[in-house]
């Protein structure tokens, strides 16, 4: 109802033959006066568009009406009569197109400048600030449409980035570093998305049977003493079992550290004996996302050192590290979900395992074929070799899958595809030969595992020391 009370612009665009333009202009002036006499019409403005067309002249008339209802009344009852007058006077000498605009849209069309920075518009988007050409006062329909478009744009970027990240190692990083960024999500956003999803999903599984270590019977816990003899915050048994002397600080500082550690051990043991295993694991997992995020720049520094002289900047290595960790989080989510599905519905395990095995064999065939094509030319003997290779590989995997279930394809994913992914992505991004890349992968993997263990131990020590 409110929209019908807003004034609208009824625009008529005319293309007239050059031979009759003078006579048409005289007629158009009279026609405009007749239109303004119709109830609901407020004003009219005639302009001459600058169009490069020698055979025709162009005129644009914008009629302003009090409401959409007034325009509908004109179109339903009087439009045909007014148009027939023009057809009789200039039959075949002109064409007309018509459209309805809001006042805001008409003002934008007349202004021809960006509403955000006042730069001249030459298309739908401003060349200076990038803002899209839109009416000054958007309608409900345009706002809804914009929201829907934004959602679909985000989704298309996400799925395009995810598929390229998962199936073509290193290609997403190469595309980003080469400047092709409009179609894909930024590396940091992609990493944060999969990091949040992975830790949130793992956190939702915390405490379920079969997902956690039985902390109550672990040998490390049994060394602390009986639960009945320990009171959180005091812990007489803990006092006898643990002493701390760093040799770096004063006796007072060492005593305070010892007291804090004893309290933490007593609190942990108390939670375990009370059956709060979920709370214990949650507290130890809580700092992991932040710790891992702080860990990544050091991994990128490791790549920078390894590839000294390559001409690549530190941030390029950081982009590569972010993409690869996003991939690892995606694999963690996938394997955990598959394990949960097959654990809750054992009847699906063999079907899922066979499907994953088939996918693995097809991809293995594809990569082996690409590898062999680099070494040998195409021939009938090569085709026979391919056939025997894929048949033998498929037979072996089927036998292993029937005997091992879902653990076989998931093991292949982690033990074969993930190492291959790291190797292939390094080759694609850093453009090194096969024999130069393999030692780099080995060095990076060894140093990465050492740094990861240090990070995990530091995180666990921090949680243990501050445990309460």
C-alpha cells in the first residue's frame, strides 16, 4: 500500500527518422501537454540523448505521476488512445520503448555518477570504489535480491575454492598468487572457515563413546594416587609424588610454580574420577585453534628458509601454508564424519568403503597415467599396461577393503593421498623438479612434525598449569 503512494517515473524513449524530426518535435510538445492534462500526471521532462546514430534522432520523455496506481489507471484506460494518435501522425517513422522507474532510479540515471564517491559511471560498477550502480533508496525487492545474490556469490566462491583445493593440489595457491582472486575465497577466510568447522565438529563429538581415551585407566593417571586421598587444591599424595626445582628462579618462585602444578594435577584427577572426561578434554582442546593459528607463521618461515633464493616473498609461503592447512582440516572433517556414520550404521560400512576405494583407484590411475605420459609416448602397449595396472590395483584394494572395512580407504587417504597432495602442491607452487621437490618434502615434513609436537606440548603445559 505504501509503495503505491510513492511517485513514479514513466519513461518513453523515442527513435525518430531524420526526415520528420522537426514536425515530430512540434507534435511531441502538444502531446506532452495532453498527457499532463490526464489525472495523476504531475510533470514532464524532455531530453535529447547523445546517441551516435546518423539515420535517426532520439528523444526521452519522463512523466512523473503521483503513484503507481495512477500509472496503472492510465495504462488500462487511456494509453491505447494516446498511442494511436502518434501512429496515425507518424506511422512507420518512429519507434518507442517504455519503462517505469522509481524516483530514485530516475535520479541515478540522470546523475550518471557514483553515489559513493561521485566518480563518473561508465558501467554497472564504479571504476574507483567498486560500488555497484543502485537506486539511492532501494526497494524491498532490491534489498531481498541483493541479499540472495550475496549469499549465492559467497557459496559459489566457497565451492569453487573447495573443489580446486581438494582435487588439484597447489592450483588454488597458484591462482591466488598469479592474481586470479575474484572467483575464489581469500586464503585466510578459507583457513578460518575449515578450522572453525573442524574444531566445532570435533568439540560436538567430545565425550561420545569410542572417541576419547579412557583417562581413568591411563598409566599416567595411575601414578598420581588414589582419588580418595586427593583433595583439589591440596593433594597430599601429589605433594609426595611431585617436586619442582628449575634452578633458574628463586626458591619462592619455584615453590609457587610447584604449588600451582600440584593444584592442577589434583583438579585434573578429581575431574577424571568424577567422570568428567569431557570437561578435561575440552579444556585441553580449547587453546588449540589459537595455538595452531600462531603456529602457522613459523611454518611459513620454515618454507622461506628452505626456499631462500627462490625470489618468493614470505607472504607467498604463508598463503601456501594457509591453503594446505585448510585442506588438512577438510580431510579431518571428512574422515571423522565417515567414521561416525559407519559406527552408528554398521550396515553402511562396506558400501561406503567400496565407494571410497573406487574413487581412490580412479584417482590413482589418473595420476599414474599422467606420470607415465611424462616418461613414455602413447602406444598400444602403454594402453595394455594401463589396463593391467588399474585391474591389479583395483583387485588388491577390493581384497583389502573386504577384509579391513572402512579403515582401508581412510588409511589410503591419510597415508597416500595426503603425502602425495603435499608433494604435488609443492611442485605446482614452487615449480621445482621432481627430484628437487622430494627432499624438500622430507625436510619440511620432519621439521613440521617436530614443531607441531613442541606446539602441542606447550599448549598442553599451559592448560595443565592453569587448570582449575
